[in-house]
């Protein structure tokens, strides 16, 4: 698994997951329950992972939908 996206905005994770699911790319969201430890203030970013083989295609899907993956 390879990190695709890191954000503090849970709506971006949800949107990216929906887009990638529609393309048949399996995702895994990490750090989803960290808000319990931080007091729900949104300080800790959530990450979205994809299989190594799907990473390049997933980046293109997100870029086509104006979601910045931070990879330049």
C-alpha cells in the first residue's frame, strides 16, 4: 500500500474514495479514529492508501477532479 492523499478535511477523503471506487481502485483510509484522541479538533491528518500498482492511475483520477495529492 502506498499513501495517495493526506488531509485534515474528511470530506476530501470521502470524495476521493467515491471517485476511486467508481474507477475500481480499492482504497484504505487510515487515522480515521484519531479524532477520539485529539478531541475532535481535526489537527491530525487522515491518509488514503491505495495498492502500489494503482497509485499512478489513482493520482491521475484525483488530479482530473482537482484534488491535490501533494505529489507535485
